[in-house]
């Protein structure tokens, strides 16, 4: 697929068929395509137009193995909670199995994009954290939609961020650059398709919580 082609998908189709794709093939992805995806991600807005992003494109097997190790360490603890929740729910069980597959095969992911922000992150009050991460997640969503338009599988991952010191050391990040999300990219083993979501009227309130639309 050419870098300048493959992005003709209507936005509505990309939005309606985007889903978390965790099972990825190890097949390589052309660097030009990766840069094109990130270029589209950079079209997103940032606070005060600071454009304080940094994207680390991880392809080195040693670095991927190190990130996979961090992922597994945290998942061993985190997975105990979802296991208890998913036993009676087949849908949640399928998600759990997909995440476990990703954890087990994470170093086989052809490309891991680490989305970072430059600048000091103040831990409180809540508005500071919301404003800080609000400068990176629109770009991450752009990246996910661009990946969908290119028929690449992708998903937002945060669990490997649990040990920032080790992750920074793996990636050679200075202290003023904070990793905020990981986006594994690859050609999907499964398929995209329509997603099942709650009805709009179930999650929307007018003026005050609970005033649902008719």
C-alpha cells in the first residue's frame, strides 16, 4: 500500500469500525507509513497550541523485549481483578483473552509508538492533570483513526507505564519528557467490523445528570 493511498476511508466508517486490535502479525510496517500516521496525529490540537509532543517509534527487539517485561510484571497483578469480573461474562472473557495474548506476544509487535509530552506535569489539582494529558490524547486518537484507515491494527495501552523510571531508561527519555501512552501497531490477525456500544440516550443527559433524551 502506498503512503499517499489507503486513507480514502470516510471518517464515519473509520469511527464506526474502529476497535481495539490486540492480536497483531509480526510482519514489518514501512517507515514511511508510520511517519504518515504520526503526521496525521500531529494535526490534533494541543493546549495553547504548545505542540509539545514527542513520539518514540520502537522497533529494536531489545527495547521491545524490555517494554514487554514491564507489561508482564504489571499485568500479573492487574489481571487478578478482571479475572474475577469476567468469569460470568463471555464478552469480558474474550477481552481478557485478547489482552493476555497481547501480553504474551508483546515483543513480537512490529512497531510500538510511545506518545510522550514535554514539560512538567503537576500532580494536582485535577485540572492540571486533565489539561496536561488533554494535549496528547487527541493526537493518540488521530493516530488510532489513521491506523484504522490504513487497515492497521492498533490499541491504546497504558499498563507498561507503571514503572516510569525503567521505561524512561529503556527509551532514553530525559526527565522532562513523560511517556503517556503506548500504541502497538501491526497488521491485524483478526478483522475490523461494526462495534457494539450503548445507545446514545443511555449516556447523555441534558443540563443535569439524569435528564435523558426522549
